[in-house]
């Protein structure tokens, strides 16, 4: 929300601005304003004791891991995150090279180095590539419905399933291979749920899917941690701008408020914190997470927001993504392996499964990213989204570890035996 309209006075040439929320959006807004000479009265209110929001790096396993944001997607000249990373010298030579910036991946994740099935078999990577090509060809087609008055079906998921069923008519493989292709396809559906932050692609609107803009460049990471970016932005701000542990209780707007520091000045907005502190302002920029906004919008704004804004907030959706870090003393994967895909052979995007989450939650796991070796440990990072991800949050670390240990034993049994035989 932004509200203006001060009535002149000593601060007219430098309006008072309050930014609510210290994630990357709030920090970026504060930095942009501080770089303008006309904004000298600025405060950023962060509810917790740290900035960065979902960007959070942590020392673990003898190195740095990303608890939250992981990659710069599309690291090229039109990507503001990439430009900031360049400005602060946070990227390696390969990541900032012109060659890396020109690579076109269409916004799609790369293929796995290893694909393992739920029966423990090594899935043919050529088959995975063929399924991937079909899936992403169809996914790219969904962007063509942007701005159309009507779409053939409401959601991305429905469109994809309809097209897959149509293509299946031309599949000439035996039934076992066809079923395996559908199982691989289901894994790509689950992967796209992680990318889109949704429980199901049936919940992602087809008409607006093309609004997401992809940029060229091979996705890259921060060798010293993504949090280095937010730390640099914080350091660039004047030291008195950020105030920690200031959860906002109410934003009073469309009023007339005074502050003793500005005699004779009236402010249209008053930001009231849980602790009782009040911050009058000419403008307020609210950057809190959508989930918090949904939960608190009825009490956060006084008077309530206009109906059209309330409806937008209510109708916007978001999902849950989680990471699972597993540490090994010895790797079962090859040194050049970067990504391990998990394919559940009894699944298909064309079949809805009705079962208790406690029995199937781990089947939403798309696989594991192989992290660079950290000292003498080896780490896999698993990704899972949706209701299954939310259910996992109700489990203890021991329960999650037990379930995933069983999964790993199941998918690697034949793979490890085959490798052992090849070494004899």
C-alpha cells in the first residue's frame, strides 16, 4: 500500500517513508529510495531480529547451505538480482561470464544426472530426456494463452493432462514402458509444482501463466551464500534506517497525524507497532509475505483496504516448498553427479490418488540436488512442495529421516548392486 498527500511544511522536500518488512523486496525498496537525494527520512521496520526473509544462508556440514532461496534464475543483464550480485562482487568468474549469461534454458531446470525408480532400477536417461522434451514443449505452449479472453481449460494442469493423453495415442512402446513414461511425467509435474510454488498444477491458472518472464542465463548460486546479497544491501543503507524487532500492529491511513519532530506537519499515515511505538509517514510500502497479509489484513489496516484490493489478496494463492538436507559419510553417487531424480513407478499425472498423506507424502519428493562436497561430508538436498510438504512439517526430524532412509534404500538397492557387480 502506498498513500501520499502531506500538506507542506518542513519535510515537504523530503517525504517521510516507512517500509514494512525486511525481506529482499523491502530492502530493495529502501535501497532504491536511499539512492535518491529526495528521500532522507526513511525507516524500515522488520518484525524479527534479522533481515532477508526467505533468503537465509546457514553454516552447516562444514560449509554454507541455503535454507531458503537457492539460485539466481536467468542471470543476465535484465535481472536486477544478478546485477546487484555483480555490483557487490559476489559471483565467480564462470557465473558472471558473458557465455553463462547468453545460455538459453527457457526457465526450465536441467536434466538429472541419475534417475532411480521406486523399484530400485536405473531409469534410462534417454527416456527421461524424451519425456522432458514433451513436457516442456507442452508447458511452453501454455504461455500462448496469455491475455486471451477465454482459455480451453481453466488450469495449466488440465491443459497438460489433456495434451499428454492426446500424445499417448501415438506412443508405440510396450505397456511397461508407457507406464514408466507416465511415472517420469508425474515427476516433472511435481517438479513444476516446486517451481510454481503450488500443490497441484490444476491450481495454476492457464490464462495468466505466461506472465512469468524467463531470462537467458544458466542458473547460478552464491559460493559464500545468498545471504551475502542481503547483507550487502543492508550495509549500503544508512545505519539508522533499519529497526529490528518491530512487528507492525496497525497501519492507520487516510488520516491526519502529527509528530513532534515535524512541528506544523501532518501525515496521512501512522504505523503502529506491537510494542506501542508509532511512526507517522507520508508514504508506506508494505512488503510482508502474502501469507501474513492474508492472515492479518482485516486488522492490519485501519480503515480496511478498498474492496478491490481485499479481493486481490484473497484470490492470490501461494504454496509451500521445503528442502530436506541429508548428510552421508560416503556418497553412493558418482563424483560428477549433480542431480538425482526419483520416479515412482505406480504414479501418473492422469490418475488422481486418494490416500492419507501420512502414507504417501514422500512420493511428492522430486529427487535430490547434490551439493558440492563440504569438507569430509556429502550432502543431498531434497525438494518437496504442496500439501505433502506441509504435512512433512508436522513430523519430527527423526520421522522424516526414517521415511527418507527407507526411500533411499528402496530406490538404490538394484543400482548399488549393479555398481558393485561392475567393480568386480
